[in-house]
C-alpha cells in the first residue's frame, strides 16, 4: 500500500467512516474507485485529492506524504537545529550559548543510553 493509501485508510478509519461514505461524500459514483486509492491501485486527479483533503480536514501535502517543517526539524542534526535558534524568551542566543546547549544535549543523550 502506498503512503497516500495508508493515510487515506487511517483518516477514514479514525472517523469510523466506510469507503462507501467517503466515495459518496466526494462525489464518486463507485466505492471501488475510492477503494483503489486506498489500495494504491489508482491515483486520483488533483480535484479529487483536494476534495479528500477538505473532507478529512488535512492539507493536500499531508495526503501526498510530504514532510512538514516539524518533521524536518525533528530529523535535523543538533548543529542544524541549534543553528535555527536566534532568540529564546526575547533574549538573543549567541554562538557561545549554542555551543553550551550542544554540549549539554550531547552529554544528556550519551548518558541516557
């Protein structure tokens, strides 16, 4: 199953909706067409992706499996993450402060293992 299909299935099941309900809600004449999206056998056109995103109240980017900014920061290296910090509670963060934070974080992660 594709990432797109997995996301559709999870969204639908989390709401307790049937495939038939979703198909009718987005104007498809056949439940099987929608089921094929979930199974990864077919891909919807742009208009249908937009309808699905609206129905499930998510972004089209989410449905298409694109990583959010939060995912990208979550997977960043310590240096990359600290490099994006410019201030904290209104106070500027200096390069020295970033080095101290990096050392503390690395020490914490080593000791955690």
